[in-house]
């Protein structure tokens, strides 16, 4: 695996850990932040996959676009489209006033992030 791909994976794992921590916080769980970090984790894992195959991508938070670039080399990942679609909204919309994530939304975001994370790590033979 390329060193640059490993860097993307490390960053994705940081977001995964951050999402879990802020969701489980005892005194003040941060559901918006948990959802954002789930989106970020998936974004970085998708970019890691693209990076590994030297598929160029623009600076974007668009998970649907990123997944579309991956499908020619990972067609089975089309099954992850529902998770990608759910998480895509958390890149920007929930970061500003007017919309807030509930505990249920954050739980769903963690579930979808976990599913995509597991698929990517399994494809690379990494522990889940």
C-alpha cells in the first residue's frame, strides 16, 4: 500500500474515533459533530481508495461523486450508495445554524460510517 494511502487511512481513522467520542460523551454529546466526522471518515476512506489506484480527484466533499469515481475499480461498492447518500448531507448542512442532528440521526450516521469503513478495510485486509 502506498504511504500516501496510509496517510488518508490514518486521517479517516481519526475522524472515526472523533465521531465515536463526541457521540458517546457523558455530559454533552455533540450529535452534529459526530455526523460531520462520520461524513469526513467516509470521504477520506473514499479518497484513500482513489489514491491507491492513482485515480485523480478534485478537492471535494461530494461523497456521491467520489464513489462514482471508484465504481469502475470497485463495482461491488455500488451497494454502499445508500450509506454514501445518507452521510453526504453532513459535510456542510449540519455545520451551520438552522439544522441540528438528533441522537437518532447521529446513531444512523455512525452505523452507515461503520458499514463503509468495514467494507474498505476488509477490501484491503485491514482489521475492522
